[in-house]
C-alpha cells in the first residue's frame, strides 16, 4: 500500500468524517472506495467510447429495423407521466 498526503477544505473533511462514521467504515476505506468508484466510471466511459468507434450506424439501423413494431405487453409498458 502507498501513503498519500492531501490537503482538502475543512468542509470536505467534516463531510468525509461524517459519512464514513455513518457508514461504519474508516476514512481510509471511504477514500479508497471513492477513488475506485471514480476510476471505474472513467474507465467504463473510455471503454464504451472505444466500442462506439468500432460500431456501424448502418448495421445498427438494419438490426433495429428487424424489431417488430408492436405494442409492448401490459407489464412492460412505461407508466404515463
């Protein structure tokens, strides 16, 4: 493990302590989890962008055209807003 020293505003530190305490975890665990979550989100976005570059709009539309144009089953309908 590595040790990292950072400076954060007092308001963030207070929120950090409060949330970690509420969740019953250490500050270190909270920060590690937050970093992992952010890294995962960014890596997923990069992965999806790379996959999208390999896609074909024409192939997408051809596949979508094969989907029947029918009303969904009652259990699968979106609620009216």
